[in-house]
């Protein structure tokens, strides 16, 4: 039986992980607390740890896990910006879920966009109070508008397909363009200048952090709508707020926030929100914030659990070899997986 400390556990996580775990002799110790330097002690006695996007897996945490004999870190997410992959190399193997349900995230991005542009959230609140006025609810047609998609992995390409279904013109930017995709790739500056809507679907790296900053916003069309269902750190929040206040940004649809780690996934309705930037964002009439829920569909939860348990079994059954490992050895982290024939270390 493989013992796994499962940090930041939520009620919706447990059924699928218990199902797949029991079927493959993987025992999860569900812990509500997030993994960090203060809670890493809870992993003592386990063979592996399972973490989510807001767990902190820095060098200090990795050293402690290694000291406890933990040799596998299983991310139940695609993103890994919260993990010091470099510090883990040579000590702890890191695996992730590269694709759980790209449809879930892409569809949520479009749901946010539709809700914002057509003022559905405002109309819902009005009609519940028997206010049937249409004043202030004017939106715009998607048909014929230009959407700029940053990042054309699986999620980005599905979002592009959805936008094409609305009759939108699609342009895109990606450091590694998808070959023979029929997508019109342009320089980032051109995408900023031409897009009526900009949607982010790229990972958070040192190169992409705050790619939407004051300089980028200055290059955008007046009234542009920005959608982010990827990682909060892609956007400089202060610059975003200034762009909204200056009427440069017409609307922002956010499922992620750069300082979300200590806020999202918890009920804070009875507390004063200490994060002034987030409080100001939420107060804006043209901003919609959801709390990192784009992934949250039954299909995605099932796929995440199945793949995560599969990753754990693959590591322990195949002498440390797993197709979904993140490795720092070659410096490419993910791209070396395509040609992997041996364990990373």
C-alpha cells in the first residue's frame, strides 16, 4: 500500500481519489491544511505527497520532504509554478496532470466573457428584485470581433474553436506555434493592438510573469476585454486596476488572481478582506471574479484523480519512470517528456 499525504483537501476531491486510490492500493491521508514550511511535518511517514496550485513547495519544503523519505510529489494540476522544480531535481520526482479537461477551462473562459459582455450577472440580480429595466445592460456582438489568444496549448485551441463558433476573428501568440493548425500567429505587440478581447491560456514562468502590465495595456485598444483563466501572476493587478480606472480596459474576467493562495477556495464571507487590490477589483462594475473554479467539472475531477493515481503507481511500479514527470535536467521541464526513455535521475 502506497501512503500519500493529500494537502489542501476539499470535499469535492475525496470521492474520486478514494475510488481510484482503493482500486490501485494507494491510500490517501486527506489534510485540509495547505502544504508549507509549517505543515510539512504532516507528511512524515508517507511515501508521496499530493498537492494543488496554492500549496507552497519551495526549496525548504522539498528538503524536509526528502529528509522524511518522501520521493514523489504528485501535482493534481497542470501548472507547477508553485513548485521549485530546480530544487527538487536529484531529490524528489515531480509529476503532474498535463490535461484533465481542457474543455472545462475553455468553456468557463467563454462563460465569463458572455456573462460580462451581455451583463447577465447584472440582469440576474435585477430581475430577482422585479426590476425589469434594460438600462445599462447594452453589450456587443461577438460576431466579427477579434479575439487574441495568448497560449495555444489544448485549452487555448479549444477556446479558439469556441470563438470561431461565434464568428469571431482569431489571432494568437505562442512561443511555440502549433504547426498546421490554421491559426494566425502574430507578434505579441500586434495582438495587443488588434484585439477586442484578449484571453490568456499560457503557463506562468519567469518570462510570462506580468506579461500584462502598464506597457502592454497602453498598446491595447480602448475598451478591450481581458480574460484570465490561467494563472493570476500573468497580470500585474495594479496596472490592471489603473487601466480599468482610466477606461482603457472595458472589462476584466478573472478566474485567477496573483495573490490568491491565502484567499481562494475558502469561505471568507464573514471576514473583512485584507487584500485591498482584490477588494477594489471586485468592487468594479466591469470586473467578474470567480475563485479558480474553471477546472471544476465532474469530468475534470474524475480525470485528475485517475491520472494522479496513475502517475503515483507508474512511479512506484516502474522504478521511478513516469511519462508525466517534470524534470529540470535538460532545462525544458515539460518538453523532454516526448522523448523520455529513462528516469530523470
